[in-house]
């Protein structure tokens, strides 16, 4: 199996080799089309200078050329009769046409460097051949005519530099390969840790801590992975708590129903006791039914992905209906309801929002003592609708406020069960408000009452 480490190494090596080849081809092309004409002109000027200097000297031509070779040049001298000789480093190839020699002897300059054939991988700058020279006519002090071919001796002029650059390039490549091997391992190591952590998460182990302290993209990925791991751990804990709560909530009424059903089978049971037991069974059955409906509602809301088809409706009409529906409950406790009955239009899903108002109002009545007050205020603002429900009830402790929207969370479990609550009402309300892209907030203080604020944006 090809690992990421192997792929990075191979890719880097291929890029380096390809870049080197491309760079060499481009450099060779630059020499052929830009530097070669300049080099030709420079060597031509040097050849003219050599001839001019010889004219001012009294040395024999051969002796003069032998001395000039010490300056880093190679010469090839030929006469009209085919007698030729070389001075300095011998040329690798000494083949040239007689036509070229005759033209030089006739006074024409031979530009062999400029017209040297283009080669793809072998630059002509280092080709030490007779065809890659400058030909110029020269007359000896004895009056003989010659054709002189001149070329710089690259090995003599740039020998040390060529060796230096060769060693430099080799060292650069070797060190680059070594550094790539180690740096790639450093880059890939956090990914390997992430891979191992992913396997642990897949196996159900969410207690993962990655010791990655880098600040690059991989470091941020590791940080986000750790956050995801913690989130999954919290989700798993909530799931287990949810299952435990559901089991407990179901088991409690089932136990009561089972126990009182067995009691009803006793023959000596009085009629009053029988009715009492049946009322308890009926009450627990209703609580089971309410619990199943709320669980079904939560499940449907959790699976909702598409936006609702919002309609415009009168929210004050919904509140009047809720107040009327719950009239028996608040009148039994002598609670005063104060409602700002203003005609307010809003957009939303009426049935779901009705459930939100019902849950909030039920809690307000349930936890407000006899003779208390409940205030309902609906306000249409510029971009949203704000619904405020406040009461003069028992209030909620600060430590409980952070969890009241959690599923099955009950501030007073004993009281809530007695009153028939399941701990799902506010969780459902919060989910519905979030599906409307709104917010729900609760402000409360023990003994001072509770205020619930629902804000729903209006498009």
C-alpha cells in the first residue's frame, strides 16, 4: 500500500528531476538564442585583437600563438596548401570543409560559434570543436597567408568553476533529498496520529488527546479533530443519558400500572380502593401517552432538514385560544392572566409555534403559586416578533438555568413527576424556535419568578 509519506517523497523527487530537466532545456535555449550571438561577437573581437597585436610584434607566428595559448585560447592554423597545425588544447574534432578555409583565406570572417547547430541536452558553449570557432585571416611577418581559427579553452578558463558548480549542484541535490526525507516524515507524523485517532473513534473510543502543537493547516486540523472528538464524546454521553432517562420515565409508570393492576385482582378490594387504583392507572397511562407523543415530536423535529412553508397568521388569536384551553388550570389556582391583546401578524409554522406557546404557558401556570400572576406580551418589531411570558412563580436557580433546555432535565424531579411533566417541553420548544431560525431565552431568580423570551425573525 502506498502511504502518504511515500507519495510525497516520490512526487517531490519527480518535481525536482522534472524541474532540473526543464530548467536545463530553457537555459540551453537561452544560450542558443541570446548568449551564443553575444559570445560569437566577443570571440570575434578577441580574434581581431590577437591579429592586431601580432602585426605590431616581430615574433614568428607559431611562437606568438604558442604564447597566446597561456591566456586560455586554442588556435588552429592552416594555409592554402593544406598544411595545418594547432596550438593550445587540441580540438576534439578538427574537421572543416575546404570551402570554409578558402573563404577565410579570401578575407571573410567565419562565425562558427554563432552558426553552431542547436542541440537539446548538450550546450554548444562547451563543445571544443573546430566547427565551433571563429575563423579570421592572418598574414605572417614573412608574408604568408593563413586562416586562423580561434576558440576559448573552456576547461582552462572555467575549469575550477565548473568543478565548483558540479560539486555544488550534487551537494544541493543530495542534501535536498535528505531534507525532504526527514521533513516529509515531520509533516506526515500528525496525519498518522490523526489516522490512529480516527480508528479509535470508529471503535467507539472518544477520549482522545492529540499532542500536535503546530500552527499550520495540519495543526488546525488536529485541533478541530480534538474538538470533534470532544463533541462526539459529549453527544455519546447525552445519548446514553437520553436512553437512561427514557427508560426511567417509561419504567416508572409501567411499574405503577403493573402494581395497581395486580392489586385490582384482589377479591376483598373495596369499591373506593378499586376506583382509586383505576384513576392512578389512567393517570400513568396518560403520562405514557404524552411521553410517547413528545418523543415522536422530537424525533420528527430532529430529522427535519427542509425549511417549512411559512404562512402568515394572527399570533394573538393563538394566545387567546391557549388561555381559553388552560382556563380551568389557572382559575383553579386563582392566577391572574394579563395579556396584551394586540392584533399581531407573523410568519411561521402555526401548529409548531402553537406547541411552543402551550409548553411555555403550561410551565408558567404549573410553577406559579395560588394567587400569582402571568404576563403575556407580544410585540411586532422592525425585523422580528418578540413574545415574552413572565410569571411570579417559584423561579429557577442559576445552576439549573444552563440545563433547562436539555432533554428530560427537571429542576424539581419529584414535583415535576407529581405534576405530570416529562422534561421534554422546553427541549421541544427550543428545537421548534431554532427551526424558525429564532432564539429562546429564560431569565429567572428563585422566589422572584421566571421570564421566557422568544424572538422569531420575520422575512
